[in-house]
């Protein structure tokens, strides 16, 4: 079975509920290190964070740097905690 390190989920999935998918991902073992939500609706941030995401990407994503920072920021925080045994 495939277990991704990073998952980027749109709440507005055409064939399901993105919030349910996020909850399934964060409850999975092993949990993906980073679970992000993306949406064109900035009010979706609260829904995403409540579901268990590490971050939120507002669409449209216009800068590659924004995309990279959103993924690498939580990833580096997790790596630091793991390195310190936290």
C-alpha cells in the first residue's frame, strides 16, 4: 500500500468530500508527514485546520515560492522535532 509523505487535497473534490479524505489521511498509519488543503475559498482554512491539515494553500497559487514555503515550512518543523526526539 502506498503511503505518501505529502498530500495536497482540494476540499472541492468532484467525486467525494475533501474534508473526509483529510481526516482519513491524518488517521492513517503511517500518517503523511504533511497534509495540506487547497481551495479558492479562503474561508476553507478553518475547515482544513480542524480536519487536521498542516497548512492551507489559497488558490490560485501564483508564486512557486509560496507553494514551496507552505510545504517545506511544516516539513522542516517536523524534521527538527524528530531530530531532537520530540
